C-alpha cells in the first residue's frame, strides 16, 4: 500500500514538473502569426536633434501556443534614428523574445532625427520594426516628419548652469533675474525659412529691434519667452493667410511640443514681455497660444508715445492672462483675446488704451476661473495703495463675453483718474449682482460711459470652447457697430469687409457650414 502511494505521488510530480518545464523551455516558432495594435506608428512632428515623445506598439500572440520571436530589429539597422524598448529592455536588436499564449508585449518607440543636409528644412523619415525573418517576416512601419530649426539658448557658466540675465532692480535694489541670453545681431531678424526654438528668455537689448517676418514660427521651451528691454523694440510683420487652416502668413508663437495632444494645453511656455521704457512696438497678424502669460506690457506714467500697437492678432489659451498691461499706452484693433485661466485682459496701474473691434471672450474650460474676462483697475492687484491715472480705456464696437454670468470688473481707488467708455459694445453682465448694485461705475444707463451697449444675448459663436469666435447669422451683434468707428478698421480680422454694416467684435458674421 505504501509503495502504491509513493508510485502515484511520483507520477503526479513528474506530470507537474514536465508541465512547468514546458512553460519555461518549450516554445513554438512565431511563424508570422503575430498581430499588432497598429500597422504604422506615426510619431508626431519633431525638431531636428530634439527627442520625441514615447509611442507605444502592442504585439499580440493570439494563438494557443507559447511562442518565441526569433528576432525584433529595425530595418535601417543600428544606424536608425529610432530607438526601441522591448518589455523593459532598450536597444535596436533583440533575439529570441518569448511570448506566452494569448499574451502580449509592449514595444516603446522614440526618435531623435538629425537633418544634416542644410538644403532641407524638413525630412520625412521612415523605418520599420521587423519581426522574424523571411519567409515569416512581419513588419510595422515607422514614420516621422522632422523639421530643421534654429536653436537659441543661454550659454553655460563655469558651474554648468545656464547664464542669468538681470532685467532690472526692484524697489529695494534687488536684481530681478531670468535664465536667458542677449539675442546676437545675426538673430535680430527672424525669418520663415526655418522654425526657431528658444530655451530660456531671449533678450532684445537696449537700442536694438527684433523684426519678425511674415510666416515665421517661433517655439518656446518650458519657462522660456522673449523680453524686450528698456529702449528696445519688437516689430512683428505677419500677413493675412489665404488658407485659414495653414495660417501661412501669420506669425505663430507656441510651445516646442509638436505632438497633437499638446495642441491645446495651456502654460507650456512663459511670456512675451515688453518692459518699461520700450516704445513703438508693433504687432500685426500674430497668434500667441498656450503660454503661461501671453503678452505682458509695461509702460510709463503719462507716456505720450504708444507702447504697443497690435492689430489682426489673437492670444489664446494662456494659463493666467492673455494680455496683461501695467500703465501702458496700447492701441489695439481686430484682436481676439480668448480663453485664459484668469482675466483674458487685465489692465492695471492705469494707462491709456484704445480697443476697436476686439473680441474678448473667456470660455475657459480647464478648471475654475474666478476672474472676469475683462478687468480694469487704476491700482495694482498687489498694492492697492499705489494709484495711477487711467487716462483712457476706450472700447469701441467690441464684445466682452465669457462662460461666467459676469465678465467685466472695474476698480477705481476714487483718487486717481478713471476714464473709460464702452461705445457700441456687447457686455455680458449680471444686472442682479448685489456687489455692484449701487456702484456708479456699472450704471449702464450712463451715456457718457456706455453709449449704445448691449447687455447679454445670443452671440452665435462657431465653437467658443475651441477658441473659434467667428459669429453666425443668428448673432444679436450683427449690424450693431458704429459706422464711423468701423471706417477706421474697414476689414475684419480675416479681411472681410465690414462697411457699410459693421458687426461687433473682430469678425463679421458668416453662415455656418454644418
């Protein structure tokens, strides 16, 4: 009896041992029976010599057998610009990769492409991941568009840290520094020939002008931007684009991540900063998007010369403000200030402003927003005891709107001048708001400050949450503009004639193509 039990146990042990050993050592060849999560891995556009994001390919064994993949290689070999990681192991060639029955493995794909031909501005680079060899070879194509670019970045100091630039000294004499560099003379004219990628802050120094030609693309790394110093100037000469989708004539400022998923992520880079003492800056047909602060403009008290003239431009999707001005002198026409995490337009410390046919519409949907689309103050949000004269804040034929009940905030210290007017404007405002009920600044019957305003109503935007503020034919602002005002800006932002029947905002109404 005892011998019989031992015999049975021995047989059971042998069966279990042989089964476990088969799992570890007995594999069938793959023989071309793999399947994949995609036939082609498209890696989004990258800049030359800058690494891509990581992309995933999943490989499936749909059979009932454990298999061995004899080889996983790149068609272009070890010289390929692609890099692989197969189930946690990095390399470009892999041998005898096991894959259990009805299981899968992950392959991660990255690339850094070097365009070493100066005659090329872009290169469509292709390769393939090959599995096994003939006659059972299977492959998945790899495709990436690489763009050549001019890289601008700070030098490193002796401690291998990026150099810092002193912008100015604060009221206590402490230096205000940024990681950045002075733009050399050979880079004071940006052209459309190649894209520009900026690391840190590019400084336009006193006595110099940065000129940016039509069609130029400027990309900023995280915590990067442009600073126009006291005595310096920036001139952006964008042009109307024939193809609204390509925006080939526009100048575009955006982040340096070109992957599709980064198209509408705010806060990817810093700001364009026009410093105190910079005058006669000019911007035409510029698109700024996905910054922390789109455009920051500082001026000087009672400055007769304009700090900035900005026309036919749009600033969108900033994580704080799209346009923040402090005691500046700004003339704006045909501009769009779209969604932002705080006020889309913040005017503080007074100044002198004219906005004609502007669309200021904050439809922020990436979190809570507590500030109105438009906020105007003759003090500072950080120091309400320090007041300045608001010489003028004139809004003509404009739209002030958003996805909150109230989209205008006016704050005066009652000591300095606070001169403002909204002529033939649409204003979204909650008339039952108790906090402003007896505030004379919100007396919309006052013709001196609010001639011909429209409070609330249907604007019939195309896609406001996508920052598309074109208006359809059901909008209540059609033909509500003042003709004399419109004569100074007879074409809208895409050069549609607005005379003789001007609508409010940056766009004339058009029919929606549903």
